[in-house]
């Protein structure tokens, strides 16, 4: 079974290349998904995209029961998104502090659509649609960006809000 040892960090060229669609829904994909959830949970992530473990495929997973990095967020069911497409979104944007396992220790204020309507395939290739809002919509947009080689600082309006999580916690900003 595949096991991913590390999460690639910003600066690794594999994080900025676009991803190809998944066409093979065999055991290999199931193994990748399991291994992605494992390394995500090991690092207290709420979502992880395939390029973060070096796979240039249109695939991400997210979901958690409770999370140390985002202790105030409600649980989100574990979800696998293969070949995702945004069908529609709510024009209203919300700004909130966001982090990424590829930029460990940092947070920045990122505007995201309030709601998003997503179409994707599950690990078996079955199509499904998902309406998400709030933190889940934020995670989806963040992970979709990874599949385009985009990291969240590129979506920030004000880079002065980028900083270290611990400093922001100390200052009561988070
Ligand atoms: Ni990320």
C-alpha cells in the first residue's frame, strides 16, 4: 500500500504544475485516497490535494471530526473529490484566515465565495454534486486551487495579513 511520508512545501515545483484528470479508478486510487487521509490527519489538516503528496492528478480529500488547527469549526464529513468542477457559486465573498499544510505555521486572510456548488466523482468514479457553504466551501476552493498550482497567498488581497499562526494566536487575532 502507498504511504506518503511527507507533504511538499511551497517552493517545490510539483506544487505549481497543473494536474491531469483521473481516469483509472482501480485499487491504486483507493490506496492514494487512504494514504492522503492518513497524512492529512497526521498533520492535523482539514483537507489535502494530490499535488501536495507529489501526485499531479485532479483529486483532493477533506473532512474532520475535530481539529486542533481549527478548533472552532464544526465537523465536516470525510469527502473524496475526483475530477472536481465548480458548477456555480455565491457571488458574495467572505474573508477569513486560512492556512495550508504546504505553508506550515502560517495564516493569511483570504477572500472566498460564501457558497459553492461542486460536481465531482467519488473514489469509485460515481458522479455526485455537493452544495457547500462556510468553512467547507472555503476548503473546497482552497483545494481546487491546489489542482491549478495555486497556493492561498496568491489569492490574498493584502499580504500584510500573512503571518505566523503562533504570533496571531498570541495577539488574539485567531
Ligand atoms: Ni493547502
